[in-house]
C-alpha cells in the first residue's frame, strides 16, 4: 500500500554536499580533528560560526559579549582575516584539503532515529547571514568548546558585563575589545587567564574578586564600577567592564540535539555529552574544568530580585513563586515551585518563560538549573533547532523538495476530519476517512 | 474513586469536571502533566466540525475564572489567503460555523493589513471569524491540574498505568508502577497509548501515533488579535509576541512500549519558516528561536472516540484524534457525564463510539499508508 502522501515518507531533503566527516568548531580541538580526518584521506568540512553576525553578538550569542565590542566587528571580511590570523591551524587544514567555512553556524543536526525514520541519513543544518542549507555526513565531530556561565549578580545585565569566553573572543579572536579598565570575577584559572590576557594587552585591572561575596555591578546605563564586601567593609572600584570569569560549561547544544546521552558530571563542568555512533565530541565541548560556580550562584540566587532571565524579565523570586509572566498579572500557585513535584527545567520554562527568550536561554540556563536543583539535580533542559536565532528569511531559503510542497497540508489531510462529526463518516473505498485532494489539503 | 489514566488535557479536564461535582478522582500520569501533545500543540480552540463546538465556544471565556489560573485564552481567528484556492477552502470551513449561527466577515487586503501589518501584497484577502480562539497549551494543562487539586482530587505524576484488574464485568482496580488503585470507574485518556492499554483488557481502540512540528520566533509587537494564520499553517502570535506556527508533513511512528517516542525536529522547521515568511513578508526579519515536536493520537477517520464501554461497563475511553486541545473544556465535561450519568446531555456523541471500527481490518494502518517506516 502506498504511503500517506501528506506524511514525511518519501520526501527528500536536498543536500549541498556530502562529507565523510564534518567538524563543527574551528578551535584547536576542531582543527586537529579535521586535519587528522583529511590526512586519513577523508572528505572533510570544517565549519565555524565566527565571524559572527554582529546582531548575534548583540544577543550574546554564543558568548556573553555584554556589548563591549567595537565597530570593527561590522566588517566581515576584515574579521575573517583576523580569525585566520588568530588560528594559524586553519591554513594548514585548508592546505591538507579540508573545506573550511567560516561565518557559518550549525543550527541543526538531524539523524535517522525511531522518531525520524523518514530521514535518509545524517544531516547538518548550516547557515550564513543570507541562507540556510543542509549537508550530509557519515561522521560528525563536535568541537564547539565551552560557553560562559552567567551568575545573576546585581547589575549583570548592564552593557559592559561579559564572560571569560566573550572577553577572550573580543580581545584575541576579533581584536575588537572596546573596554579600558576591567574588574575580574572568579578565583580559578579562568579568571587568572583573563587577568593575564588583559595585562598583556595593556588593559587596566580595577579589581580581582576571587570569592563569592556580596557584590554590586554599578552604572546607570552601562558599567561604571563595582562594589563588593571584603572583610566586613564595602569597597568600590571604577571600571568600564566586568568580566565574569567564574565558570564555563561544555557547549553541548549540538550533541543534545543529535540525541547524545547527557550526564551530570560536576567534575567536568556540569552537564556533559556522551559520544554516540557517528558522533564524537572533543575538546571543551566534551567536558571542562570542575564546576566552580556553586557558591556564587547560591549567593546571587538568594536575592529574590536577582534578574535570572533577562530576555523575559524573570526574577529569582518569580521562579520560586512559579509566577506567570508579568503580562498576565497573575500569581503562581500557593505552593510555588513545590506545586510541580519533581522539578524539570523545561516545564518551569514553559510556565515562567525563564529561558524562553531571544538568547535561547544561553544566559540563564545554568542559573535556572541551579535554582530548580536546590533539592535534587534537575534533568538537563533540552536544546532545540535552530541552535542560533535565524531570521525567517534565512531558514526560508533552505532548498525544499518539490514533493514536500506539492503535498503540504496544514493538518493530516483526512477528509472526514473536516466534515461534521455528528454525521456518519462517508464511505470511502480506499481509506477509512478519505483523503483530501491535493487541492483541498491546504487547510 | 474514579481513576483517570493520562494527565493530558483530556484526562485533566475530565478530572476537573468530576472533582467540581464532588467526585473523588485520581489522575495517573506516567511522566509530567501536559508533557505530551497537550503541552506542545498549536493552542487552537476552533473546531466547528465537532459536536462539542458550541460547548467549546461557550466554556473558553469562563475557563480562567473557573480554573483560577490564566490559560492565555483569547477569542477570534483571522484567516489569510494567498490565492483563490486558499480563500475558497477557507470559506468552506467557515460555512461549518456560520451554519451553526456563528459570525464571520470577509476581509480585503487593506483590512487584513490593518489587522496585521506583516501581511504582504501576495495576500488576496481573508476572513475574520467572530468565533474560535487560542490559548497557551502548557499553562492550560497546568491550570486544570491545580484546579483538580484545589477541588480535592489527587494527581500522581511519574506513575505508569500497566493495566486494569477486572471482576464481574467491571474494572475494580487500576494497576500502576506504584501498586494498585481500587476504583469505581476508569477513564482511559492516555492519548496515543490508549490503544495498547485497551488491548490489555481485550478492547480494540484503533489509534496511530504521529509526530508533528512547530517553530517559534522571537517576540514581535503585539497584534490586536493574535489568532491569525493561513497558507497551510496553523498557529498564533502568543501573548508575549512570539509567532508560533506548525503544519506540513507529519511522520507516522510506533510507540516504544509505555514510553512516548522522542518528539524530534527535522528540517521541516525551515519549510514552516518559508510559509510564514510567505504569509508575513513584513516579519521575515524575525528570528526563529526554537522549535518543538509532539506525538499525536490519530483514529482511522480522524475523529475522536468518546465512548463508555459495556464490558467492563465502568470504563470510558477518550481519545481526541489530533484535535483535543481546544475542545478540552467541552470534552472533559462530556466525558465526566459519560462516567457519572452514562450519557452526555449537551452534545450528540452517537457517531464517536468505538463500535464504528468494529469491522476494521487488522492491517488498517498499512492500508491507510499510516505505518511507521522500517528503521
Ligand atoms: C504539534 C501539535 C499541534 C497541535 N495543534 C492543536 C491545536 O491547535 N488545537 C487542538 O485542539 N489540538 C491540537 N493538537 C492536538 C492536541 O494536542 C491533542 O489532541 C490533545 O493534547 C490530546 O490530549 P490528551 O490528553 O487526549 O492526550 P495527551 O496529551 O497525549 O495525554 C495523554 C497522557 O497520557 C499519558 N500516558 C500514556 N500512557 C500512560 C500510562 N500507561 N500510564 C499513565 N499515563 C500514561 C501520557 O504521558 C500523556 O501525558 C496538536 C498536537 C500537536 C502535537
């Protein structure tokens, strides 16, 4: 019997190339993996989203940039040159035959699975600033590195607050850091690295705050200084930038989307992905340094007014009260979060909107997780395609199978569903409910 | 004790209406409330082909107050047509409602653009439905649940129903992963799992699972009426301003025992974006920030099965066949009546009995082309 024409069965997804190996992320780990695969005679595609669309930098994607990048980032060609200069391994990879695509983000990974049987094979969704496309692959190496952790300290949403990864990228990858005097938060190697890089670049260091303490980032419209408690007294320092170098976490968006098991492993940063047949995770994406944020998070989240989710304006107190978003003007259940039973971050997201905003939850994901894990470690919140916020017009440019368009239907295409259900289903010789004609299917 | 199997909107609404009348209820959900189709759908509340339509329309405006928590329900739908064919089909389905006394108005392009500035020159016109509406699925599911608890009902999450214990032509207990629960009546509202649960006590309730996808953009300025769709898409602007739209190809699946299949996304999300950009060229710059999938329950004719069985005679089977969110205030009330008084007094459910599938061939899914592809 022929398959349901309005289903995904038999539809194709046109590919712009197939590769034995695709590597996502052209940092050290990614370049090494790409070179090794090319030297083994494989066809290799190496993609990296940098240089980013400045619009995405403004949304703190993928790192917390905090608006401290200068106008140079507007010039894509110049940024590409800087990236090639900052990562000399790229030239070697190209000469070894690796196809390198810069300014190209991986927004989706699609595998054939029990839930996606109609897919012919593994596909990666890619996009630049103009359009989206798909490539096929046999093996994928995820080398997407680490992501900045935001601790929702008072004032963190001010322009001028950035993460360690964001700072490093602004300074060394883009050469476009716009600050002059920084305060560094964090007591580990991450913070030490930020301070050293700043010194080497001749950037002033106003303060280094190593341990969680009562603290305030100050400024009217952007960072002007920082105030913190030390030995019972408040101290203050003027600065234009605060670098949160407290912690990073593995950037496991793509492994999660591909269906890799995700495990809680604080010794490697928090949630870490496991490999799967055909999916390898290397470098920081597979695990970072031991988790160092717990004390900072606990202190920040104890403050009910802490802005946890900036996109959707959800405060720590709103989360604990499970308060619906402000536009509804309603209270949460009396029991607050306890009204839900065992907590799940995705469920809390749908009810409070924390993590539902335009930054795709990158800035609040770890803080929300800490808050809902007060009693037991909550499961990992899911990642969904597109992994980068892509304009409708960019996604719309993906090449589409004409058969998919010809058989498009709003909902299942069963004729009897759209006729009065208080009347018997009309007899249909072939299919019980009858099929809408292609002409009628558009409903 | 009335035990309700499944904590989706169908089961939760049933529990809401039963507990409201003082009946003791326990809802048993294998995972999280509203976690499956009930919390992942398009939020549409406009089903003129259902005998429950009138009740759906009557109840939604009262639900926030009755439930005590906001559902984000808003009235009306606006339909956009990009060609004569689309407009024609829209009028066909409009007549289903206007024949029942509901009002609708034709919109020309200028009127459409006044209601929605993103509509482009490709739109030839539209229809304003002065009926129907839309609500927030997860918030609604949760609101039912909290109302049930407030009314004295009990809700068990992370508890799987494995079967029924029958004696003397009745269900006397519901068997779960956490032990037996004695019962006077049972409602089977387990969505796509309804079929395999019914099979365990010898009943054939044909339901096939399918996966469908939705995508959502960042928030845009609020329209006066967010329930606007067309061009082969269903969906809405949320009260926060996001554009959330679904449609297009679904995929037939198999269940994984008691587990619900992973509701993954595919590159179909790009096709959704394409159709949304065609319908709203003025919003083509809006960034898509997320997508999701859901697993849908489907009967062979695309219509619900709402039926009180005769043997065992204290079991009601309730599956909505892919249009169960919007109808849930009404379906729950109808199911509660089937449980408490054996019949529904406000709608004609005579065509929604399981017996209509009495002669269904065993290989019906294959015949319909609804089988899951081999893995
Ligand atoms: C993408 C999408 C868009 C949709 N759009 C719309 C729309 O716009 N308007 C509309 O009206 N409808 C829409 N629908 C359909 C609608 O969501 C469903 O018809 C409705 O949610 C069905 O509700 P339910 O409670 O019957 O089933 P479900 O929501 O599937 O709930 C059944 C519950 O039973 C539980 N369960 C299963 N087996 C067991 C067991 N053994 N023990 C305990 N618990 C069990 C499941 O975990 C599940 O939570 C859409 C669906 C999807 C997926």
